[in-house]
């Protein structure tokens, strides 16, 4: 994955269409060493071109922490871009959701996008329906709550990867 050094000395991913196409092509050229490997590609404009640059299965991830609706838009568009896009990579966009947002509801919406083919608007409606449900897990004590949260997010993250598709949904 191409990166560039920022002024503060840290690095950031270069997520332009042309750079990602080059990176995906390079990964595909590794031959047998890339067998059974998922490419983790950040969502960008013209993502369908990026996904078409390789026959390897790939997963889409949101580039930065943003509002849940924009993340859902990225994931929905990414999943619809090509048949080799098999899932999404979720992380801080769910576990560290913005204030007044329910991480469980966002995880449910992301899984709806991956497994049911929901569009971003439908996923946003699912977030609204799921928001605040099953919040009693936080009332069982810190140790048990941490166990439940780890279990839930482990299940949510693994259930968002991978899935097999024959064709791109309409």
C-alpha cells in the first residue's frame, strides 16, 4: 500500500484511484504468494476501477473516521462496485462511533449492507431502528460488559467478511 510522509513525521495512506489501481495490480502480480489473500483497499472515488484492477478478492474500508452515514455510503458503494469485493473492514468507525451514536446499531447496518445488499439509505433506517436496543449489556458490571462487547464486536466484524457473490447487485 502506498503511503506518504506527512509534515509531522507520521505516514498516511495514499488513497487515489490511480495509486490504488497500481497497488492492487502489484499485489495480483505476486502470483502464488497472494493465493487465498484478501486485498484490503480503502474506498475512494471510482472504486469500481480499483476493484476491477485485480481478480483477487478484496475488502473495502473507510479511509478515515467520519459520520456514520458517510461510512455507510462508502461501504454500500464499495460492495456494489465489483463481484470480487467480498466484504468490508470495520474498526474504529464502529467501535468508537461519534457521540450520541450506538456502535451496535452501526454494526448491524454494516452487516446488513454486506449480507443483505442494503443500500446506504436502507442501512441508515436500520441504524435508526436498532439505536438503543439491547443496551442492558452495559448494566451487568464492567467485567461482564467488556466480555459481551468483545464477543459482540468479534462476531460483528467476522460476520462482515467474507461473502461470495456471483455478480454485482443492480
